[in-house]
């Protein structure tokens, strides 16, 4: 993989140039993307910017993010050839930071569970996860140092875990979603993929102008970590259980205070509220697509929207109420004695086959809580597939989440 | 004005037909809109739907609401001729309810304070208010029975007050904003304009499928009304003060419990937090327009965005924190002993001249609070210009707000 920070350091040191970095990304895509299929569109003319902290950084944007100079096709024939007038806000923020959008990455159709064509960069017989399939795969394959995705259930953290890359799903609306195709407005959150936790932190800091998000290894304190197994979401695969245990032990050996934390009862309720809330919003957000192009929807999305038409408003209102109470409980109880939570990023390694994108059950409630979530890479199965673990902080605690995730990432590197 | 409920009753009774109602709207627009300039685009082929509770209802949509079959030009040359691929969610919901979108109504450029060309239907030398200028004016002039606008500061309630129409700005995100051009995502709220409070309530019920929102005059209880003058927002005009006093006295005579209510200190803080919060989001939401077309922005918006570029993230975070605390105080203190608040809808009647759109200072904090707000028409100045008053309920209390507003509207009609 291409570390964004290593690349910026090489540019800074004069060992490479922003122009050469862009050429390298173009060449890597040309060489490998026919097999990987991470990109839905590549801008062959994309060049390095003149200035900015991310100068020389080639970025892939999930193809539900509006671009004025490239198609935005949402993974569906409904938007074939579609060209928005304006760039999404995140695109302007990337441009201001000096990054170069090199192309649009493959998304599942309208970000739901119907799979896209992208393969897992670590094993082409396995799914890269979804819905931000291309973003995770393009970074995992080392084609580009940075990609943007979105998460409504588990569409950033899960594919990051499956592809062995770092990712951050920041606090709700820390990154602006203006110009990003909505699925469920209470949930939709932009996220960033890069090789390491420090890389995603650097990109998030550059894009938001919040310098406190950067990882400074000289000042990272050993965090108080609560290990939460999310029993309300069912059992993980053996791979996932092993990874969580390994991460907890490594963090403890590195000096972290690690102890088990039980979820509050409202968090379990909130886990079950995610579905009705998401689907009630999706039936409105995708009303035009459903009413005008139902036959062109992916079969799983069509079925979801068919069923969502009858969700009563009261079920939605109840789900919002549950989410509100669970957010308060998380803030006032769960995060009172720990800095971050450590939990599964996915049930286990990427499932075999390209007919599905895996399961978001260990991600959903955190999207609903709006808390910052980080996938920490560095562990793998005996078969060589990556298995991530997830670090979660309280709402607004993006810097803590990233610092603790970098701590765990370092601890995993130092394992005997 | 055209009462939506009267129209539906006439159709129900066979006194008119949905087709005739659409023809009437087309004719009224053709006859009067050259002078009024409420419409940015009229779909001359728009016909009545085959079914639905709002069948025969011609609707005007503020021209920042995406339509697949009409231009969406945002009041600015930056979007001249722009045609989105999809309808906004609210458009699909209107279609499902049987309403017919007859055209797009004039908006101030990108919904900020630079005025548009629309005139006040009650006096063409006065502003209709903004930014939903055309929506308020088209209903106020009796061209159409229903229009949709948006409010980020005071862009629904203020023009409704100036044009003498009823309007509801529902609880935040009760109406989906998918496909509506964002200005500040924490604030942007869709609203509806119609002749009377019962008319807007009927439309809101039909579009959301929430039947409890309809006004049933047999069951409206006399509300407990807290009169709040919003001293933190400055003094109203004498017209505005007189209107508020008249509405309070009329409600009291009709049996309401009316007493003064002082705002909590955090509400005053939240009033001042609206600006930094809105402008920090606007600089991101409109980043592409600013970076690519700064010279084409309205001068007031350009200046706002120029200044907004330097707002620090901390000021935004502080503003969000203040807003959060003020929402809690509103719920737990202010609305503990009253059902609704009665306050100014605008400082007074519509100012003379078309060079501005009036002042949103009595609306802003309520947009930030996300509470349902209703403009109650029925009062006017000695010069014959309308002056509305505003009814506000707790978040989620849209039915209470509408019922109390209908109570006050009835009370004003029965004045000696």
C-alpha cells in the first residue's frame, strides 16, 4: 500500500514530485484495475495541484459523490452517464487541500447490498465488502493513497476491514455530505480510507482544517479501552473473535488499560432501531428512483423499498426516540470510564464470492450513534485475509478515536 | 386566496373537477404573473393526477427543489438552464399524494438575502420577503393553493407574514430535504404555504401520511399560550408589536390561557449562535459555487462567504453545543407549562421597496431549535399590509402547533 504520509514526506524531501506521484497512480490503475475493477471512471487528465498540504495525493471518490467534471453514476443504470453541475462539498475541500481527484470508485447500486464488480485486492475470489467497495479496494491494492466512501450501515468500516486498510468514519457531519447521494439522512456519513491510521488522520485534518486530528506519536497516551463484543448483534466468526482478542492483548501489553464493557440496554434497542429508521428514510430518499425506475433497482434494494413502503410513521418516530436515548446513555454511562471502545469491525474476514458484500451488523448501531469509528488494520487470518478491529470514541471525539486507533495499530505491529 | 380545503371540498362535491382546478391555476398565472413574477418556470402542460388526496391541487416549488422534468435554477446564473436527473423526495411525496407541480417559484439567489424580482401580492411596491419569495407571493395572490419553500433563517415564516398567507415550517426533517439545494444542513427545513392554517395542515398530513396533523375544529382544545417577545432579537416595529398584542388578546377572549414567558438565557445564546453555525456550514455547502463562480454570486452572499472563510472550527463547535443545550432547555423548561409559544413572525409588515427581503431575526433561533413554527395570517396594518404572528411548539409537536395556530386564526376572525 501507499502511505499518504510517506508520500508527502518523499515529496517534502524532494525524493519525488507531486506530478510523479500522480503519474504513479495513473500507472498503477492502468496496470491493475482491469482485474480489480475498483474504478467506475478514471480521469486520465488528472494532474497534481499547485499547492496545498495534500498536493500530489491522488484520491478516489465513491461514485455517489457529485463531480462537475466526471460522471456520477451511483452504480446503477438509472444514473448512467449522469453529470452533476456542481462538485460535492467534500470535493471542493479536497481541492482546497491540494488533493487531486483521479477518478470515481465503484459503489454497490445506490449504496445498498446488491454487489458491484470490484474484487478484494488481497484475494480476488473474495468480496471487498461494500458499499464503498472500490474505495477500499483501490487503497488496499496500493493504486491510490486516499479514497472517500460513505457509511449508512457499515459501508466504510466493513470494506476497510475486508481489504486490510485503515478507515475513519468521523462523527456525524464532521465531513459535509452536500452533493452526496442520500440513502438515509440520519445515518449517511462520509469516511476516508488510507494505508494507516495516521494516514487517514492526516487526510481528515487537512480536509477539515482541524489540526488536532493529526497523529503525533510523541504525545499519544495509553488509552483506557473498553472491549465491547456487541452481543446484541450476534456472534462474530472465529476469525473476528480471535482478532478482537489479539488487539486487546496487544494494547494491554503496550500499556493500555483494557477491560470489558457491557453495552447499555438502550444500545441494544438502538441496534434494532437502525433498520426501521434507515428504511423509512430510504423510501423517501429514493422515492423518485422507486416510482420511476423500480425495474432498474438491484433486487435486494427493490425488495427493501417494497417492504419499506408500509413502515408506519410511529415506528420511525420510536426509532428516533430510541436513538436519542441511546446517544445520551453512551455519553453519560459507557464513555464515563473509558476513552474508547474496541470492538469488531466486521464478523470476520471477507466472505468468499462476489455475490454479497458481507454483514454490517457490528457497524450499524455506531452509524446511528454518530460516533467516530476507526478501522485498525494489521491482523489477518491464517489464510492471509485481513481482519480489522474497530475503535470507537464518544461523539465529537474524533481525535481520541484516531489516537487510540494509532496506539492499537502500533501495538499490533510490535507483537512478538 | 384559494383555500386548498375549499378546493378539495368543491371537487368532492362535484362543483368543480381536478382538471378545471389546474386550468384555473394556469389561467391565474397567465393573467397575473407578469406583474407579480412569482414563478421562475411554469409547466404549461401540467395536468391533474388520476388519484390522491391532493388531486387537483396545483403546487409551486421553490426553485432550489430538484425536478426531473423542469429546470432548477436556484435564482442564480450559476445554475441557468440546469436540469437535475431526479425529483427531490418532496416532489415524489407530492406526486404520490396526487398534487400537480405546476411550476417553480422564484427564490433569492441560492436562498440568501440578495433579493429576487417577485413583488408583494398585497402591494407591488413592497417586498414579498424571502428567500421563498415566489412561493409566498403565488399563494398570497391566489394563483395556486399550495407552495413549498425552505427556511434556513426565516425564509418561510417571514414571507408568509409579509404576504398574508399561512405557512408551516415543520419540525426539523419531518419533510425530507433530499434533492433540495443545501445552504446549512443543520438548519435547512422545507415548509408549506397555503391560504389558511387548516390548509397547510391538510397538505402536511397528505404529504407525510400523518393524519393526526389535520385540523379537526371539533376537537381543538383552548391552548396554554406563552407570549414570548424575543427581546434578544431586538424590538419589533410598532406594527409587529400591535399584531402580537391583538393575537394574544383574541386568543384569550376565545378561551386560551395566555401568559408572558421569558426565554431561557441559553435561547438568547442560541440566537447569537445561529450566524456562525449557518455561515460555517454555508461556506462548505457552497464551496463549489464560491471557488468556481464567485463573481456570479449575489453581492450579499459573496460578502457572507468571504467573511465565512475565516470562522474557526471551534466557533462552529461552540455554536453546536449552545444549540444542543438550548434545545434541552426549551423542552425541559420553556414548554413545561405552556403548549405553544406566540411570538413575532417578522418585525412588522413587509418593508417598502424590492431592494431587500426583510429581517429574519424573529425566526432564526426557531430554525436552529428545529421546532415547528406556523405563521398565522389575519391581521393587517392600517395601510392594509398583512402582519402575521408565529405559533411555535416543542420539537415533534407539529400537530399541537398547527392546532393552536388554527385556534388563534379562528380567534382573530371572530374579533369584534
